[in-house]
C-alpha cells in the first residue's frame, strides 16, 4: 500500500497548480503517488544486476527504491509551497541543467508518447536527441540490433525512451545500458514507451493520474476496460497499476470478445492483490454501473491475418447511443489513437463535446506525468 504520508500529499495535490517555473513550466497537475509501484519499470540509477533478475518484476521493484520520494519531490519542483521547497526546486533546476538530455528510440509508430516525452523534456529545460521519423532513418535501417542502437543512445543521452515491438525489450535495453555504464561510465536510464503487446507503464501512470484527477480516488470504484484486452498493452499496465495502487474495494470489469480476453497472467496478478475481477463479453451488463469506462482500439497490427482482424473489428463500437446508457458521473477514457471503435467522425464530434469524455485531458496529462517522471529519473533531487 502507498505510504500514507505520500498518499495524503499527492491526493491533495491533484489540482492544477501554478508553477514556480522549471525552465518555462507554466501550469500542470502535480503527480499523485500512483507511481511508486511501477518503479520497477524505470531503471533510475540502479546498480547493475544480472539479466535474470531483470526478468522478475518484483525483484526489479526492490532494486529501484524510493521513487515515491522522488515523485513527491517532483511536486515541489513544479509548485514549491515553502521557502525550503523553493530552495530545493532551485537546486533541482541547477542539476537538471547539467543532466538534461533524453534520447528517443522509437521502433513503432507513436504520436502521444514520443511527442509528450519531447515536450516534457523541453519544458523542463532540456534537450532531446531524436532521429526524425523514428529509427527508420538510423542504423536500424542498415540492420543494427537493439543492443547497439541502445548503446549509441545511452552514450549521448541521460534518459533513453524506448518503444519497441518486442515484449521485455525495455529490460534488454536496461541491461545493455548497465553494461555500458561499466565500460564508459555513463549513467543513462531507460524508460519503456511501450513494448509490443506487453506493457505501456507511462501510459498507465497518466491513466491512473487521470482517474484520480477526475474521480478523486480509485477506492471503491468500478473500472471497465473494453475492447482488445489481449493485445492492448495500455490496459495490461493499467490493470496492474490499479492493483498495485492498493485501492480498497476496486472492481475491474474486463469486457472483450472471447478471442481478445485479458492474458491470464494479468488476471492472476490483479486478483492476487485483492481486486475483484469480472470478465464478460456483454457491455450491456456493466455499462450502467461503471465509474470509469476505458475504451480501446482493436490492435490491428498485432493480428496474424486480415480475416482474424475483420472477424472481431466491428465489435464494441462506442457511439453516442451506447454512451447514453452510462451513468452521469462516469468518465470515458481512451489511450488514442481511435479508429472505427469510436464510431464515425460525426459520432466523435458528439462524444468529444460530452463532459464525461476526458480522453483529451488524459492525453495532456501524459506530458505532465512524464515531466515529473523525467525530473525524478534525472535525479533532480539527489
Ligand atoms: N497508443 C497506445 C499504445 O501505444 C494505444 C494504442 O495504440 O491503441 O499502446
């Protein structure tokens, strides 16, 4: 369970705050303590362990301690509320100005993750080392492997944001960066920007942040995840993060066609941590009682055949008529991009103007959450 003190600070801090200015930061919500549990994905400053350890989430969680503390400090960084806080923010800014690069290694299409990391870094006063057009125009095009591309990025930048089609590629990258540390003395860390059908931890952070921002707390809430729950990495990470957050009385409803159900490992992970899980293929059954509806795209690029995709592509389409069945207090989320699963463009226009739709806030929150995360992993408060 989260440290109660951190929790109190962070829950109270879920407001839009005026910033005292970190390299041009103007305003933004500050980060609640939803982050500590997923620290395992962020390999900030940890001592190299062997590769086997990396493959165990729980182990990795233990070797990356104190992220809750780092993130509480990030609150200060954005909005110091005391002389002491302002002093710490000034010191942190000074440190960030010395350790301020991040490189993006984007092997798969990305709009929001890549751009919001870039924007976050620029707002924090740093620089981004990126290849225009992702890795397509780098040595990857010549056949270079992940390890060597990661080594190159890690020797030029302090943080490497990696999006890659292989599950666990971020673990591989973290391992390679630690090896590089022993050879070159670099101190780069990797942040996963999504690993194939595996996970998307920073998306989960911004999603949970958005839930806390709009619904106050996940305690006692019903969160309904809908769509391609088999291949959707954002829902995998969100389910795990909700479970790790330790919300009391949380109910997770998983709505998908039979062939696109949530991987059993994820169900076990959340059930073992006391979350009540309900799987169904009937949206009708659950839509009226949800507090959070999290809609997702059918991940077409993960299907082996066009026929398999076509067979289920038309299921679970969110339209204004479907949304009318949800409660007045619900929030509708979507990690985006959206396609036909949110209806036609005319449907989009109606859904977008519904005050219960928060997916654009969710998208913007990604930048704020990533700012705090970058400040944390760059050691702004060490
Ligand atoms: N943008 C999200 C992701 O990269 C969701 C999606 O692509 O459907 O996983």
